[in-house]
C-alpha cells in the first residue's frame, strides 16, 4: 500500500461535466460536518443550492452537515481553494472514511522527501490522467516544462530536444495512455543533459585491464558502490545496515529489468529516485525523546500578524503581490495546519460589543476586521490536526475592560479543556522553577499577554486608550 501511495500524484474533481486536476500534495485539509462550510466566502445557502441541484433524498429531520466533506487545496496560505462534496443521508459513514483517508494520504505525501523523478512524474501527471485531449503533442509537453511564454529560448530548446527522443521518434504526438514512467525518465535525461551520471557509471564499471567501461554494473560492483561510495562509514551498522544481496536484488527488480546486472539507465533511475534524496525522512522526524526539555529551550515556529491577508495598510497594496488588504479567519487554519505553533491576535473593540481582530483602527488601516470569536473557533478546529504540541496565542490587547471580559469568556467557550488555565502539577510559576516541556503541554493552548499597565490620565490621542491590560489574567483566576 505504501508503494501505491507514493505513485498517487493527484485526484480528479468532476464539475459541470468537465475534469479538473488537483495535486494531493497541495491538499492541506479535509473537513467534514459543521466544519465543511467553515471557510471564508462560503454562502449560507450553499447546502440548499446543492440539494436543489442534485435532487438528493434527504429526510426532514436529517442533519445535512453530516453529509458534507470539503477538500482544501492550497499551494499558498492566502488563496486556498475549497471543493465541497455531498453524499446522501444513507452514506454518512462514507464521509468519515474519505475524510480521514484523504487527509492522512495528503499529509503523508507532503511529509515525504522525494527524488527528482517523482517531481517530473508529478509534472506530467495532468497530461497523462486529466487531459481532455486524446493525444499529447511535443508543444504541450514543452509548455508544461516551460510554462512561461517569456522564456522563448528555453522553450524552443526543450521542444527541439523532445523531437530527438525515442518517445517522439518520427511523430509529433503520442496517445495519453502511451506515456510511461520510462518515457518521462528519458525526457528528463534528454532535456537536463545529466552527463555526470553517465560519467560516474562509466568510472564504476571500467574493466581493470582495458580501463574501458563495460556498459553494465555487476552485483558485486553494485554492492561495493552502495557500501563504499553511497554509505557514510560513520553510521551505526545496526540502525543503518550495509547493503547485502537481498538489498541488491530488490534494487535491480525496482530499477532494472534484468536481475543480474544494472544498466546505465537503471543506475540513473536509482540515483534520481526516492532512494537518494538529499535529506531523508528519518533525519527530519520529530523524536519524542527530544521534547522533554523546558519550553524555553526550543525555537517555536511563529507567525506575526497572523490574521492579515495582503498589505498591512490599504495604501501599501500597490507594493504587494497580493493587492487585498483584509483580515481573514482562514489564514489561522492554514498556518496551524502547516505546523506553526504560535499565532498572534490583535484585538480591538467592536462597535456592537463583540471584540474584533484587525491591524488597527479602520479609519487608518482601511482593513476589514473579523470577529474575535470566529478566530478562536478556527484555532480550536485546526490547532492539533497536524501536531499535538502546544499552541501559543500571542494577544495584542487593545480592548476595553468590558470587551476583555468578553474575550476571556470566548477563550473558555471555544477552547474548553484545551486551554491551559492554571500551572500544571509540578511546575508552579515561581522563580527558579523551569517551564514544562512541550511533551507535558501536548494538546494545550497557552495564552500569552502583557501584564497590567497604568497610563497617566493626560495620555490621550494614543491608539492605546484602555486603562487595563490585565483583565484577561485576572479573569482566568476569578472566573467560575
């Protein structure tokens, strides 16, 4: 099953009788139930429209949200795409199964280090599996490899090179089903001109007497190459055992059709495969035994102005790649799913008594705010989907005492038992006592805010007009 998963590059989405292709590695979240429509811009009457369009048999007492699943696709944090699917009330369990399977599959692919050929095959996957045309032309492959029309010289070079490959021998196009992994390998080698791979192969297969390359690598020479050249002698032989005959036979079966020796093409496929990534998955793993030091001993993956999408002030939009200037709840979900463990919330007084999150007074920044409660609900939803280690919320508090009290209630309502309300046993907040470890704080949300400050009465005109910043800290102790 693991090998099959590694070959999956994307999924099909059928919409309006057309085929759309999305990469599995770009799937950052899969939401079900009430969270399936919890994203920016989702229309309130979407479920009703879906029912009318599909004419599906829902009972009057059925909870429609249980039948929904939303796949979140995003190559960036700021512009995710939401693909919502719906099933009938009789197949609710299918939603749970697909949600878990797709999320874990996409997470596994994103966390796995891949070789060069994987990304070349991924690049060609839309042409092979989601192509509305029956045939693949030379121009289509060249434009896939060089998408920018400004790089005309590079595009012409790739197109001319493709004409001389065996894949397009004396023909201008091939059937989509005919494009194989071996063809993609040949295309990659041709356009990149990896001559150094052939040089290494020739050097390792020379005849000791004639000094000429034999054109193949025997099993004995493969063993020597793996153990003497590829392997670091400093590695522990128990954790990193040396290659044996079984290892070599498996290698030959994977990268070479002949089980007795390795050809130059098989050698190149091996070097460009997942077997030879620059950084192994093992070296990037998060070891539990390393997570028992005090929290202050670690670097924390943090986000600044987490709520912002685009420029920090309206007039700076002309200098940004994203012209939008607004706060967005979805950004909190995206950064937490990516592994961020510290987010910032800038809280301001809302006009209707509800605290809001924005970059400053609307009259100055012209940034559309979002509700503080919506931000907390988003954090609670995604805080521990990809990591169980604690999340720190850095509160920049600009609210009056009344709305600070409202903030504290929202924290308690949204986070519940996840919220760290008091020191954990054995780690009192006293001088000389170290902070608890990330392992001790697993699946806990920590609130970080400034202590109470007093400002002189004559201090006016400042954006900081509240008389107390300590209500939150006091409230968590006194609130029942």
